[in-house]
C-alpha cells in the first residue's frame, strides 16, 4: 500500500525533516560559498599550500580529495538500511529509468552541448564529453541525502552505475569521440582509456566507504541494537558528511585557484554548457520520475544520480590521456567546481517541490510500502 500524504506517518516524516535542519544544514549554501572562497584564496595567494596538496597523490588520485570524499560518504552509507533494500531491487521502473538516463540520455546530452557551445574549442569540448561519460558514484549520495531522497535506492543506483562504468566507459568514449563524430562529419579523436583507472576510481570512491558503512551498520545493530544505532550513533557521525564536503570543496578550489583566477574566460566557456547540462538533466529526470509515479524519495534519487558526474574519474582520465596541463584536464577540474553549487541549488529546488507537491496531493512524499 501507499502511505497517504496526509497520514500521521507522512506528517511525522515532515517534522523529522525540519528537526534535522541544524545550523550547519540551514546555512549550508553560506558555508559552501565560504569554502569556495577560502579555497580560491589559498590557491591564489598561498602557492606553497597548493603545491603541498597537489604533491600528495597516488597515481593521479589526490589523497586530500579522496580523504574528504570518504569522510563525506561514510556517514551517509552508514545510515543506509541495507536490510530493507528489497523495496528498490524489485522496482523495474526505477532501475530502467536510471539506466536510460545515465547511460543513454546523459552522455548524448553532454555531447550535444559540448559541440553547440564549444565548436571551436576541441580540448574543452573533449573534456566535457569525458565528464558526461563519467556517471556519479560518490558525491551524489550526499546531495540525495540532503534532498531527503531514498538512501537505499541511491546506493543501488550508484552500484549499478559503477558496474556500467567499468564495462561501458571505454566503449562509450570511443563512440562519442571517434565513431559518432565521424558519422556526423565532425572532428574525431583516437583515444585509449585505461580500464584499471576506471576500476580504481570505483574501488576507492565507492568500495571503501560502502564496505565501511555496511560493516558499521551490521556490527552496530547486532551489538547495540537499532534504537541506540539510529538515535545516538548516527546523529553523532552525521555532521561529518558535511564537514567532509566542505573540506573537499576547499581542497578542490585550492588546487585550481590559480588556474581559475588567471583564466576566467576559459572558466566561463566551460561553465555555461555545464550549467545547462545540470539544469536540463535534473529537470528531465525529475519530470520522468514524477510521470513514472515513483514517489518523491525515489524521484529525487533518480534526478540526482542522473545529474551528477564522477569528476574524480573524469580528471584522472583527462590527465592520463592528454596531460595535466591540457584543456581536457582543465575542463575536468572545473566540472566539480560548477557541479557543487549547481547541485546544492537543485537540492533546495527539490525540497521546495517536495513541499509543493505534498500540499497539492500530486504524489506521495513518503516511501511506498508494500
């Protein structure tokens, strides 16, 4: 059955959402803007710090960014009710909609926008296409959590994206950079993608926090019980997700602060198609989720998992194939700098739609229970 929007359970859910808005939550846009500004100032005026952060790497993976992402994702993944994931594994509408959005519509839309906005900038254009092929497996979990999406559905969709990424990324890269442009009479590029780089990104940015979150929940529930785990433990570790997010933003902007401030025109050129992409991809996904009658939590999850991108993988691929000083790499590093404020804004749009659609009774905002 479906819990009616006006039921006590739905009202309790809404009250719980309001209670979780701590000072950190309420002023999140302000903290994010402050983190972005701090990162830019560090990158511009403290080059020693930037050099030190950039030097701490394993291959092309920045350890400070990796640590920030792991800290950000762990509380979210420890909150997921893995024992209740049956309600999403059997939802074929959800699974097929997510696959089509992520692996058909998303790459095709980014390819189109890259050629429309950057026809005379081949390096930036290629960098955007590489971003479009890298579906999000990390930061999307916190956007989904902030938007009150379905945590179990998010983990499942991210896991599916991870498997598709390993299997299909190189094939889609060849298609969108070589085969399709050739069919259309456009410039082509011969590229070779490292399957190991793709697999490594999945293992680091999803595998580690997923295993840690799963084991934490299993051990915590078994030894202390559900009441202690959900009412005492989770509230204690919850704020660390946003601390990790803010730390990651500072590091990202610090690493690229000098490049951003010294070449603002290139930033604008790359930012415009990215902003259009995030807005269109999220809006189309949310609309299709509503039309598919998924309910708000799953609709929000579909929208954010489709709109986000795996910038860690895109940066690693761009640097590995074209070099650290290439236009492709610059597009890769600018990607998350645009994605963060864009998806934060969409979190608030999503919550606004949640309230509007609940009050109008257009669809249920609570989880569907069978």
